[in-house]
C-alpha cells in the first residue's frame, strides 16, 4: 500500500512535536556531561575500578549505536509515537536503576543500568528526527531540526554545572533527577504526540538481519573499546573484531536476499543520502574524542578539577547553541551543501589551532579554538541532518535517522579507539587515572607533560585531516536531487 499523507493534526502540531523531542534531547545531553563530573564520587562510593567507570561512560554509547538501526526500521513499520514514548519510559527506568546502584557490585550494576538507559536512548534518538520531519512541512524541516539542536547544546553547557550541584548533594541525584522529568516527558508524549504519516501496512520484520547486525556491530564496537582501554586477555579485541566482521559480512548477504531488509542499502544509491551520511560518519570520527581530550588537557596541563574543566568547555556548546538553529533555518532556503561544507571547514581551523596548544596557551586563545569547533559543528549538523531526512520518503525516515546516528556514533567510537591510545598510552597509568578523575595538573612531571602534549597534537592533526575529507564528501553532494524510490507528498526536488 502506498504512502498516505495525513496533515490533519494542524499547523500547531509541529511545535507540540518539537517540545516533546526537545525534552528528550535535553535530558540525554545533560546526562552525558553531568555524569563526567560525578565519576570520582561514583568510583569512591561504589569502590569501583577505573575500567569499570570507563564502561559506565562507554556502555551507553555502544548500546545506542548497535541497536538504533533496528529501532529505526521498527519505527518505519509501526510508527514513531509509541516507540518514542517507550524510549522515554525505559530511559527513566534505567536512570532509577542507576541511582540505586549498590556498593557490593562495585559499579557493574551501574554499567547494567546504563545499558538499559542506552536502549531507551536508542528509541528516543531513532525517532526524534523522524517525528520532527513528519511534523514540519517541506521548507521548514531545517527550522525544526535546528531548534531541536538548542536542547542538545544547552544540555552540554548546563551539564557540568548541574552535575557539580547534584554531586555536592549526592552523585545518585545525577540519575534520580531524570526520573520525574522522564515521567513527565512520557506522559506529555502519550498525551500530545500523534502520527501525521500513515505508514504502509503488511510489512515484514527482518529478524535475522536485525540479529546479525546487532551482534556484529556490538562486538565491533566492544573490540574498539578494548583497544582504547585494554582489559582482559591481550588477544580479546582482535578476536572480537575478527568475529564481528564475519558476522557483519553475513548480515550484508542476508540483506541482499530478503524482500524487506532491516537496512535498505538501496538508499545509498541516492548520492545526496550517501554523501551526507558519509560526511556525518567522518565528522564523528574527526571530533568524537575532541571533548574528552580537551577535558584531559584542562585537568592535566591546565591543572583544573573536573567541575572547572567542564565549565571551561562552555564556549564549544555556546557557539553550537548560537549557530545550530540559524543554520537549520538557512538550509531550508539555500540548501545544505554550502552550509555543511563551510561548517566542516570552520571546524578544521579550530582543530588545527588545537594542535598547537600547550600548558602556556592562554585560555582566551583556547576558547577561540573551541568557538570555531562548536560554531562549525552547529553550522554542519542541522543542514546535514535536514539533507538526509529530506532526501527520503516518509516511510523511510526512521531508518534514515537511525543510519545517520549509527554512522556518527560509530565514527565517535573509532575516534576514541584511535585518539586515546595515541595520547594516553605514553603516560603512566597512575597519572592518567588521577588526571581523568580528579584533575590537578602535571606540573610535577614535566616529562609526562611533554609526552602528553605531543600525543595530543598528533590526535588533533589526525582530526583536522579527517575533517577535510568530510568537507570534500559534503561538497561533492548534488545541489538538488529528487527523493529516492517515491515522491513525497509535496513533490518536486529536495534541497540539499
């Protein structure tokens, strides 16, 4: 059955949909930056090991990345509303479980709770952009996606402050604060979200494709994590990655044979979709570890504690906050190619500047480099997502959004796996642990400081080079192109 377009929800619905998705984005964004501030207290209170704390951070990203494409496909079959609301409820449950973590498990029950949060986050992320795109008419999608970026940037800026205040009470409140907000968001979504698009009936779920993808991608990302933060037998990352590549190869064979695949590779025949997603993946690879590395720099050479370091990264989020919504609005009128490419080039200038920083660099100059990075990211993000979401018909928006998120997050995991050994494997583990958890500087270890700064410069140079490649991919996208495999209800060409 073909697509039936239903705009009976009225003009005001687009802002209702935006309000619901904005709450979810704000919660997820605050959670990430606030949690980093509370990690030293978590480690001490739960008597956890350093690597357990690292998995508290990585488990959420790993699960979200591996699961989100499957959820995107389910959203295209059954609609976005119920899955999004389920994501809110599951994220809230995971937050409650995280706040109740017990010392006798030494942090591993907290890792499990973060996995539950990750499943909820995947349900939220996979459906958020699709809900906004469904609600906003053509010519206004970039505006909706841009406004949604406000919550992400605001959460990043507010996270360290919120984390510092809540940790002063008890680190558990970093998670408990999500519970009333999550319950409110779930109820708001149940009451106000609708399904503006009627999706085709009689679709079939690709069970084996979904299983092989989730296991293969999950194993690949876990192997990358073990490269960055070694744990267990030295050969384990190689075994995991080798087995995962074989499973992903089986996934590709399955997808080429089933009638309704979980991940429709036919979408990548569309140049705009393929190149915009390539740019998103490369951008994730280029800047995925940047904020982690900046935090290490501020707590190491600069000698700040975690709360001070979090606050000092605010220029990045503020620049993103200022540029992101405006760039989305502009992309509706002028297309995405020029804006997204310019954003990547601006980010590359910031990365090149970061490749020169030392303990003697003034904070003013460091802030300028962060503003270039944040402003460039804001200039890229909304237009690029607009291009991806506008290049597919409504019945493919779930998997389109999920593919964009999955590639960006996978790039981020690769970035961490490359950057952290490059920077941190050269310094004593005791120094790395202390700097990451407590800050305080490296002034008493000039040799370690010199080696750390050298590795930091190399990592930022690699990020600079990858960003230039991403900019080239962005520039090569077509200026205007018709949506693939069907016409959208509004018809005509799609701005790129």
